[in-house]
């Protein structure tokens, strides 16, 4: 299932971003983590998604 707000990123990040690790360490419940995870800005250019 694919949602309109989902996107495949053009690169693979082998290590988690530090900001994600901080959220996972700080919050213990699923709801708290979900509410505090940052979102990324995606820019659509010529059929490709850019961060």
C-alpha cells in the first residue's frame, strides 16, 4: 500500500540520523515517538525527489 505523502528517497542512508536517535532515546512510547519524529522537506524536480 502506498500513500500520497510517501516518497522513495534518492539515496540510502546506512546510519540513522542523529536527530532520529535522539528522539528514540528520549521518548519511550510509540505515540510520543510518532509525535516527535522530524519530517523532511521533499522537493519534486523533473520526476525526482530531492531532500
